[in-house]
């Protein structure tokens, strides 16, 4: 065995020991992000029931278009809803990440989705929408958004928005289901929650690395540059994985989609040569994807392997699009959590982002 191989073996053994030690989580996770992740099943059911019980405004009706404004973790719920709508609905659902919303009509429903209620871009975009026709509502825990005078579904969540994917998604799904935009029922949500319960017992911190797929993937991605490829409707999940790795684990991560990558990125996989050893490509696939896309994954992976780029295929099962997406998102949440441990990082803290927000709140030079 070479010296470098010996070093790698020693490092890998140390990393596995770190992930399987209770002390690791006590030391690096003082805000209990792991416990929050482990309870996503309960969070999702509570969020769905909250959306079902909220009183819809009397003038709300089935929209001919839905616009959802949001950023970061609060936008992921809209992304998932829009993905499901593209598959199962004739009513378009569009997510706006930014300051500007498109023109609305009387049949447009605009939803501001922000757990904090203070996200600058979301507030600006929603204020713009208020100047036009259509139906409007907010989903938030409070903040400035709750004081804008529009119908507001108030939530109760004290953790980071990115850890509240249940609250970001299921109230939104409930509202869209009640307005006949999406055909989702209690059985779909209950099946999804039950799946998350099972997976929490499979990927939780007390499950050793040898039996824990999430820990194994984290070890593969540690000290590497992850490129997450979402196949077909799992494109939204690839975006979620990258965002979670960036915020929780504090490391670079990128996402792309297939089949799109076969029409551009595939042609550039060999350069720069210095990147090849650092890249780790994860294909997020599912039994529900188109059979031609499953063939694309196989052939694309072969091309990557020929270029000596490490890659792995992760296949997710599920009885519905919703369950499949949530199962795949959940795996990414756990992987990002274990990457945070390997990076000796508190998964809750986002110091750089908070510092940047403070700088944005100061007048720009010349203003």
C-alpha cells in the first residue's frame, strides 16, 4: 500500500469514527439540528393540517395561474409545488426568486412564502404584486410580511427556514389542493409522512455508518466538490441538496439537471484537468422517471467514469411524485448534516449569510 493510500485509509477510519460517536453531535450540534431533521414526519403532518384548517378568504376561487415568491429554504416549498403542478395540473405554478414579479390578472393567485417574514426580495416582490389585480396571501411566522394587510396563514416555527421544509411545503400544498390546483389528498400526505418516519430510523445519528446510507454518502462527498444531478422531476431535489450542503456543511456544492446536462455539460467534463480529482457527481434518480432518462443516467455515468470522475447513482422509491421528492430531499438533509459534522461545523449557524444581510441593510456607496 502506498503512503497516500495509507493516509486515505487512516483519514476514512477517523471520519467514520467521528460520525458514529455521540460526542460529535453533542459538541458540534448545540442547537439540535439533527433532532429537528429527525422529526420531519411530524412537521409535515402538522403543516398539512394547518393549511387544511386555515379559513380561505371568501373571494378566493380556483386561479388560472399561481405565482409564489420566496428565497432560499422558503422557496423550496414553492419549487416542489411547481414541480408537482407541471406533472399533474393544467394550472401553471411559477416561483419567483427575486425582487420583480410578472404582471398579474384577476385570475392570478400570488403567494408570498417566507418563514421569517422579513426576506427583502420576497417583501419587495409581494409589494409589487399588491399593486396589480388578483388574489393574494402570505404564509409566514410573522415579521414584516404579516403586517402588510393581506390574508395571512400564520405558522409557528422557531428553527432555521431550511430545516422547515415541511412548513415551507405542506401548507402551500393544502391551499393549492383546496383551490383545485393540485390533486393531493390526505392519503398522499400520510404515506409520505410514514415513509419519513421509517427513513429517520434508517438514517439517524444513532445508526452506524456501516448501515447508514446518508453517512456513507457524506463520507464520499467530504473534501470533494459535489455536483448533484437531478433526473427529471428530481431537479428540484438536486437544488435542495446543493443548498443544504452549502448552508449546513459550509462547503461548495453545485446542482444541474438531466436530460439537460447531456446537451451541454457533458461536453466539458474533462476540463480543467485539475478539477477531475475533486469532483463527486451524485445522480438522483427514481423509479417514476421516464425510462429514457434512466438509460441516460447509465450512459452519462459511463462517460464520467471514462473521464475518471467519481459518480454514484441514488435511486429513490415512492408511490407518488410527492413521496418520491420528499424521500430524496430527506436523504440530502441527512447527508448535509453529516457533512457538517465531518467539516467540524455547527449546521445551524450561517454567520457569513447573516453578516452579508447586515451589509446589504447599509446604504450603498453613492446612494
